[in-house]
C-alpha cells in the first residue's frame, strides 16, 4: 500500500505598506475666492473695454513656488463673452485689444506674489502649477447682483473702479476695504504699496498701524503710529501711548 503523499499549500500573507504622500494644495490667503476679489480690484481694463462695455474671460496658467512667488505665467486663451460686433471691430479686438489684456493679466497675476500659502508635500512647502480663469465683467454686472440677479457669491462684490495701477490712493482705498472685511494681511500689503507709490499722509500710516496691530505685528504697528504722530495725527498718539512702550 502506497503511502499517500499530502501536499500542504502554505499561503504566505505579506503586509506591504506604501508610503502615501500627504499633500495640501496651494491656497490664496483667506481662501481662493479672495483671489477672484483681488483680480477684480486690481485689473485695469483697457479704454476700449470701458468705452464699448466689453466683458471677457482669460484662461491662464502660472506657478506658485515654495516662497509664495509667481513665475512661468502663460496666457492660454482670451475670449470676449459675446461677439456681436462688426468684423472690423472684432479684428481690432484680436489685433490691438487682446495683447493689452494679455499684458495686464500677467501683471495682475504677478501682483499676487506673497499672497499665497504654498503647496505642502509631506509637510514641506513646494511649487504648484495653477490653472485659473479670470472673469472680467463690466460694472453693471455687479450692480445687477445687488438687485438680486446673480449666479455666484462674487456677484455681490463691489470692485474698485478702473484706476491706474500706479495710483497710490487706489491702494489706500483697497487697504481700507480689506480692513473693513477683517482681512488685515492684505490690508497691510495695500497700505505699504500706497506708501511706496508716494502716499506719505498721516492717514495711511495710522491705518497701516491699526492693521499691523490687529494682525499681531505690534512692533511694526508702533513704528507706523510713530510716523503718523510725526505727521500730526493725534489719534495715533493715543494709540502709541496706550499700546507701545
């Protein structure tokens, strides 16, 4: 009698662990909706857009690096929201207007440098390519939203009128707006830009100090209030005595 040969099949179980990268995407300060607000506030429409009430969309791509800087800005496409114009005017849009829009879109996107929280990969900041669509509309578009006609939250946002990018008062007013919205980080940037462009008034230093104080930059706030006091601001003097040693 032959002995039965028993085959024992042994199943080995391997626990293979894969290291999964933890990622946090790049984000604009106070949320990506704030990027839309920033674009609307800072984009200066060409005169032809203003005169002819032209609205348009711009698709672009850019890189936010680990230091919140902007590079490799590429315009992918520019289209008006409708094309009910004569052939000659369409030719003018393509030949003369779109190059201006392209240049302005690149300028404004570069202005967002420093406003980004960089992408994180395993806890370390790194770069990220951002795809973004600018929606530039006529002022009536936002006015209509106040009447209840709108399709997203941005419609209730009141943009600053088309003011040249080198106007210091534009950035002072933007700083005041952002303080009212309790977005002190952006307010500080705007007040500083207003100063850089030549606004040396007591009001800008006073408000810069308030924004810095609320953001926790006490030493910087004291310096700003000191400058306001030098320019004759009595309110700044009171804040300086109360909050600064």
